[in-house]
C-alpha cells in the first residue's frame, strides 16, 4: 500500500511530491492527461519568484519534476478513472485497469479550459476553434484571428498570437477587462490588436464548410449583429476544475471547486491542492504553495495514524 499518492503533475502536484519525497514518504505521482499541467500550454511565466527574466512554463515544470525525482518520487503515466474515498485503504482505479491503494491522497488535478458550448463552436473545435493559443497559434500565420475573453489568459493569448496572425480581435462581453492592468494595457496599446467591447459570439461560421471563416457577433448594448472574418477562434473564458473521478464524494462549491480547510477535504486522508480547490487566485505560485501545504498535512495525518 502507498503512503501518499499524488494525482496531477502541475505546480501543486509536483511541489507536493518534492515535500513528500523529502519527508521520506516515498510518494507515487499519477501524471494525468496533461503532464506538467496548464503551465505547459502557456508561454513565458513572468511572475514566478526566482526568475527575474521570466521562465518558460514547460521548463519550469520539467525542473520541478527533476527536483521531485531527485528525492525519490515515482511517476506513473495514466489517469485516475474512479476513486473510492470511503474505502479503507483509499482506492484508485487507473485508466490501464491498475488498482492503487493508499493511506493518503493529494488531489492536484487542476482545471481545464472552458468553451462557450454553442453548437457551431463545438463542431469546429480542432478545425479553427482552439482552447490553447500556445499549442495552436503557430498554425495561424498571416491570417486574422479572434480571442474570446477578458481575463489574463485572453490577454496573454492575444499578445502571443500577434507573433503569427495578421490581426487579433479580442472579443469581450463587458466594457472592462478582468485581466491585470499591466496585461490589459499591453493589449489595448498593441497595434495589431483590436478590442470589441460589449460583444458576444452568437455563432461560429462556417459549420457547412467544416472550417472557421468568421464569427457572427452581437453587441449586447446596441443589439446590433455583425460578422467578423477570421480563420481562428481562441476561446479563453476560464476553466473548470477536474473533479470527475471524485464526483459526489467530496464537498464542492457551487462552481464545482473542491472545498478545503488548510488543504484538507471533508474526507480524512484526502487532501487537495492547486486550481482544483482554488477558484480565487489560480496562480502557479499559489498552486505550488498549497501543494506544499497538502504534503505537510498528509505527513501530519500519517503521523497521527501511527
Ligand atoms: P478568468 O476567469 O480570469 O477570466 C475569464 C474571462 O472570460 C472573463 O473576462 C469572463 O468575462 C470571460 N467569460 C467567462 N465566461 C464567458 C462566456 N460564457 N462568454 C463570454 N465571456 C466569458 O480566467 P483566465 O483563464 O483568464 O484566468 C484564470 C486565472 O489565471 C486568473 O486568476 C488569472 O489572473 C490567472 N492567469 C495569470 C496569468 C499570468 O499572470 N501570466 C496568465 C493567465 C491566467 P467577465 O470578465 O465578464 O466575467
């Protein structure tokens, strides 16, 4: 039986692994469907302490993984498909059919990009609609694209896309960005970026052609409908916590984020760290911080069991 199983390899999971390994808890980390987590789909991280010139997201996660490995962390590829958190020992089923039993579990499964959910958008995902500018931006050289959203992700995506696209239109449903001022200022000042305020996407064109040729948009103040010619739509409207295998077993808030008290969930021996339990800060550094806290909590819990 494992002492500590950590699910997820973003900053929360890997930091938990560094701490658990250094505490001689011999942690096992389940890598998940996106090894390295969301930071591997972002470009430069400028606000992670210790990197005055910024650091590439994938590089940061590769370094943190090496640090965890140095102290003996074991990694296993695959996803958790089912969990029994009422069982003792705690039990996880993996995508390859393996069953893992553990005294403690740290859930650090993060959050995933959200989409609008309208039919035309769903049909064109992967055919001009993307949830990841860093992954797909380079496919859109010298063509016009749009970014939907007004948060930091939308700002970062829009700025990143200016390296490739002929023009970037940011579409935001309000007349003010949610993003940090510095990012918003960069977007507004950029000569290749135009902002459509108070605007929502009604339809992605053209499902018939099976490729994105434009958008039908509506100004929410004037109710005027218009069309925007673009070949790529990057949706950056937030994220959803990845709690699927634990559904119905752990307390969540009304948006689905796990409720924690100093990283402890409502089930003894089950801890959560990072974006899966944080709808407020959602930063790499806060995720790493809660990963550390969850590991210390797990260690204390195990000591209490002895
Ligand atoms: P946010 O939740 O911050 O922003 C989501 C944006 O999408 C909001 O502007 C929201 O509009 C808009 N939106 C949500 N739903 C819809 C919808 N159905 N239709 C149209 N628009 C919609 O998510 P982010 O992913 O941008 O950021 C998440 C966190 O990560 C934040 O804390 C952010 O600061 C952080 N982050 C930091 C970065 C950095 O520092 N380098 C980079 C990227 C993210 P409205 O404003 O009206 O609610």
